[in-house]
C-alpha cells in the first residue's frame, strides 16, 4: 500500500511538471487556433464528447439546486414525492452513473495525457520537487522514529510503574500512566512535525517557502499519527501497563497494527495522493484513485469483520455476563449480536459517501467517527473511574463508629444508588454526544437555547435538592443515634426518650419525603398549588371515611403524651399481654410469652396496664396445713427472703420483705401473703427464685404444704353395674409415711416386714372387740394407733 501511494505521488509530480511546462510556451494567435482545434478534436471523440456533456449536465443540476435553495419557502414538494425505496434506488443509479462517468473521464484523460509529447516535461522541475517532497517525508518519519526510540525507556518505566501498583487502585494508576505516555507520544509527534516543517522551509526547496505538497504531507502526517496515538492508548501492543482495554498481547498487537495500517492507507491516500492528482493531473484520475482506495478499504473491512465476528461476539457476551449493571448487560448482548452488521453498514456508508459527496460528507463522517469513539471511550473510562472511586465501602474511624454505630452502614447503603445515578447520567451524556456528533440531534445548539439552559438548570437544582435532603437526613438520624447510644451523651437513655426519639425520627422522615417531593415537583415546573388543595380535600374525605384511623392516631398521641407505653415495656393492652417491641403513632406491636407478635390499634385500647413503671411487687400466697404453726412458718418465710436477698437478685430488691399475715383460711390450707418490692421487670424472676427457696426451707423444717387429693370413681352402666377395675389388695398394713408396708423401700424396711410376717406365722392373730364393736387383732390395733389420719378422718 505504501509503495502504491509513493507511485501515485511520483506520477502526479510528473504530470504536474507537464502542466507547468505547457503554459511556459510562447503562444500568440496560434494559441487561439490550437484551442479551437483542440475543441474540435474533443467533440469528434465520442467518449470525450459524452464526458463533456455529462459535465455540463452536472453543472446544470448544481445550478438548479442553488436556485432552489435561494427560492427557499417558495419551493414546495408535490404530493407525488418519491418514496424512500425510490429515493434509495435513485441514489444507487446516480452512484453507478457517476462511477461510470468517472471511469470514462479518467480513461479519456489518461489517453489525452499519453498523446502529449513527453519531451515537454520539465524534468529538472520534476526532479527538484520529487527530491524535496521525498526528503521531507524521509526526514519527518526518521525524526519521528528516532524520538520514539529515545522515549522508549520512559514508556517502559511508566508501564512498569502501572503494573507494580495493580493491587492499589489499578484503574487510576493505569489511567495516570496512559495520560503520561500520551503526553510524551503527542510531544514526539509534535516535535517530528515541527522538525519536518522547519526542514521543508529552510533546508529543502526555496528558502523560507514551503511547498503545497510538503504542506499537505505534513498535515496528513499530523492527523494520522494523532489517530495512531489514540489507538496506542487503547491497544498498546508493546507496553501492557499502558493499555486501557484489557486484552491479551496478541489481540492488542493485531488490532493496533490493523487499525494503524488502515489509518495510514486511507489518510495518506485521501489527504495527500488524491489532492495531488486532482491539482496536477486531472480530477477524473483523482476520483478513480479515491474509488480504488475506498474499494480496497471496503474489501479489507469485510474480510476483517468476517474473521473476527464470532471471536468478538463471544468476548462481548463474556463481558455482559460479568457486568453488574442490567442496562450495560443488555447493551453488550445486543452489541455482541449486531456489531458486525453495524461495522459493515458503517464501511458501506463510508464508501458510498466518499464517491458521492467526498468534499463535504467524508470529512464530516471522519469527524463524527472520532467524536463517537472519544465519547464512548471517555464515558466507559469515566464510569470505571467512578466505580473505583466511590464503589468501595466507606470506613469511618473507630471513635466515630462508636458514637454513631449506624452511620457507616447508612452511608454505604447510598453507594449503589449513587453509582446507578452517575452511570445513568454518563450514559445519557454519551448518547447525547454521539447523536450530536452525527447531527441526528443538534444537542450543542439546543443546549445553547433558553429551553436547553432551563433544562440543565432544573436537572442541577433537582440533584442538589436530593443531595441536600439526603445530607440533612443523615445528619438528623446520626444525631438521634448519638442520643440513643449509651456509650455517648448522658449514658443509657430512658425508655421514654427512646420511644419519643424513634417517633420523632419517623415523623421527620415522612415530613422530609413529602417536602422534598413537593419541592422537586415545583422545580421541574409542576404547579403544586392544585396538588396541595386536592390533598386537603382528600385528607378531609379520608378523615370522614377513616374515623377509626383518626381515632387510632388521636388516642396514640395522648398515650404518648401521658407516657403510658414505651418500647421494651411489658404491658397489657387490648387484651394482649407481652413486651412492646414497636410503637407508632397509630398502633403498638406486642410480643407475648409464646413469641406471637400482635399489632394492637390504639382505638381498641381502653386500658393500658404497664408492668414496668418505677417499681413492681412480687405478691405470693403460701399455704400451710392447719396443724402447722403460723409463726413458725413466717420465720422460715423471712429466712428464705434473707437467702434471696444475699444472692444475685439482691440489687434488684428495693425494700425488705412485707409479710401481711394470714390472708385466708381456705378449705385445706392456711394462706400467708408475702410482698417483695423489686425493680420494674424483675418481679417475675425474683418471684420464681423466692418460690424455690420457700419450698426448700419448708421441706427442711417439716412444714407441710397441703395439696389436693383425688378420689377415683369408676362409674356405673345402665343396669347399675360398675365396670371392672384393676384393684390390688395390700396384704400388709401401711407405715406412717404412707408407703405400703408390703412393698418396703429400704433393706431395714424389708427386714422389719419379714419379722412381722414370721411373727404372724408363729402366733395366730388374737382378735378382740373395739369400742365400736369391731373385732381386730393386737397388731392391727397397734398400726391404727400409729397411723396419721387423713383430712377425711380415715
């Protein structure tokens, strides 16, 4: 490709010498005659005559278009305007006709040039201009290569610095390294351009004057090398630490080499060779060379896209699976399946417009392409930078974490939302820049208008209002947490303070949400006056229709004012007893002893019983048998209290025990009432411990705690008979403790039972009459005398 470019430049230089030599001839009246003869010769040639006619028609069509533009609004389209398909067909036909005409004109021009006398070429001028241009080209490229060689150690050092810090903010280090390398690269390009420019002015050609060809080459060199520098930022093949796009070395080397070759081929061909041919040879030949360059580019693009279609699709799908943003994932999946179609359409469009309107459309498309790449690359890079800057967890000091325990968690909860908002803003800006680059939407012009400025102002104000509201909420919530934290402030707050601060926090949250929403609506241009009026009417309607809810709120307000319930209290409300876990302005959440959570509206609460206010009492009723001494039992009740007070529950007992005395003479017991004053919430635990100690003391003292007995009745059937029962008759009398003598428990009892049985065998029973006439033996009489009668006298 480079050899082809140099050959075309040499041909253009040779024909330019021919064109410069022709006017140098001294002509007089013969010049006019030769002009007429040339015109006649031109008209005699059919191909040249058709080319002349086609040129006149094009001039006529251009004149007609200018007339239409000058007419402006006076020109109207007819109702029979062609459809889109017809317009595309017409464009295709015109393109084929233009290409055919261009080819005919080029062949005719080359035929005419070939018939010229080669002796008329000014070979000295040709040699001088060719040498001057060649020296400028060689000097500029050699100077660029030397400077790149000198900068190579710097590139290696910066790349290694970027790779060494991959464990600490890798993207920021890579970005900084790429920026430093880009500055050095641009400086190298600029110095080579400046050196070539100075050599073209002072060393080659005429002193102090730069030739047109040298100027075109230097300008093309500057544009092409800057584009290559941009590609080196993305696909740095020799330095891994200076590569923005993560990819293997061979992939980066392939794309860097391919895009650099394509940029050089198109750039030097369109910016240097084609203008030189147009100026020095003929526009028809220049058009043909332009066609040849763009056709080769199109074929190359089709081949490269076909080879890499599957590979790039798989890589994009992999990136989509690893992406954390749903929008980015969808965009990557769509791009993975359509990127080859987009690329083919782009190169086909580039080929078409390069042949139809190259003077206007081709520079526009090149600029739009560069702007699109910069917008997409800059947006992706900025998104990654933002993710690494604010995507990490915010860590506060241990002291501040101790004072505000929920501050770090609350701040970190806002990070995902902030990232989504910033990514959405970056995406919108990138899309707007791309549309503006292709003139689909004149974003720059629209933003300069009053409407665009107003929209930007409103967006900025809305974001500022939201950020300010969030900052205020974080400050208020952190202050409330500081007051509630027992490690800060004035120690552990009371239950009332905890409840009121929690309600205050909820009320502030609701108020801030409402006020912020109203301010935002007002800022974006919505009139909130009708909204406020409608809210008032709606509130009045809700007040009439939701009397129960209004009653809940009013009752809840008075309950809070009277400090009847606090969070953590054990209460009875609405028939439910348990711990108040959640308290709002409308209801109270109570968890009972079984773990069930109840929500009790305040409208259903007639009485609130709070077991946790100031102090509490354990009230116990302890029954003893009628045969026991009451004073003796009271002594042991005090002894049990003394042991309780000396234990772990002593700090929770507020006063000495109060023994009210005998509270009741029940059917089978004498009840003694005991009252122990405790701290609120500990009465149940202290009561359970005291009951255990009373049982232990009574057992040790032999004080009986009576218990009910049960009489079994087997029932009767319809005939009056009783169902069979498994009854066992004892063959021995009972001992004093109530256990069966026939079933002794200890070895001594078994030995005594054996002696009784032996004595009965040796001495038959002697029965005699008792006082009531019953006949018993002496042993049974002895047992009855030593057996304790029960409550019924048996």
